[in-house]
């Protein structure tokens, strides 16, 4: 039952990620600029063997803070997980470039 619930949650998350303009390149960068304007300096991260914000150093994460994209994992066992993880990683990289550039 737990596996079924996880599959449903992941599938829903993957569908939202694919459909959501927020995770497309230009939109993610625009979201990052809006976050900065609102005082939100958080980096965005993904989880694999560990959780980290792509493109940022551990010092950057400590200094600025980081929040993880939900349902990113290191073990791919369900359809859509690999694509979800790849898109989440790309989205985090784009977001973090904008945030880090503002703090250089």
C-alpha cells in the first residue's frame, strides 16, 4: 500500500512538474527574480544520495538557505521518476544561477 501511495504521489508530482510553466526555463528564472525582489534568497535543491542545491557550494547553501524540490530521489523504480528528477535538477540549476548571480 505504501508503494502505491508513493507511486500516486510521484505520478501527480511528475505531471504537475511537466505541466507547470513555473519549471520551464524562462519562468523559473522569472520566479527567481521575483523571489529576490520579495526578499527570498533561498536556493533550490534536489535529493539524490544526499540533498544539495545544484550549482551552489555548501557554503552558499548555508549562507542563503536552500529548500528541496519534493519527491526527488536517488533510486528510480517507477515510471516518470527519472524524467521528474532530471527536470527538477534543470529547474534548480536555472533558479540557483539567478540567485547566486545576485549575490556575487
